């Protein structure tokens, strides 16, 4: 399996933390040297391991924001 290279450009926010120290975060991440995208996923402490996640372009993140703002929560 090919190695995945990543660089967390900006930590936007931590959404949740679990008892094992992993945290669900929204970050701006560059994957394999490409242009950074917004990324929601679980990270181990010190970002040495990661879980599966969701990567969004700026346009997709804006649309998600708009959809969430319409929710009555």
C-alpha cells in the first residue's frame, strides 16, 4: 500500500474527544502535496494515526454550512 503524505496546514477546531485520547477535528489538510482541503476525521494524539474521514473543498464546506444553518437544532 502506498504511503499517504499529509500536512495539517491549519487546525480549525476540535469537534469531540474520546476516552482514548483521539479527537474528531476539522482541519485544513494538504494530502500528497496537493492543494489543501477541509477535512473532518478522527486523529490519534499528536496526529500520528488517523481514522477515515471526509474531505471537502471550500465550495462544499460553504454548502454544508448553508445546509446546517437551515436545520432547526
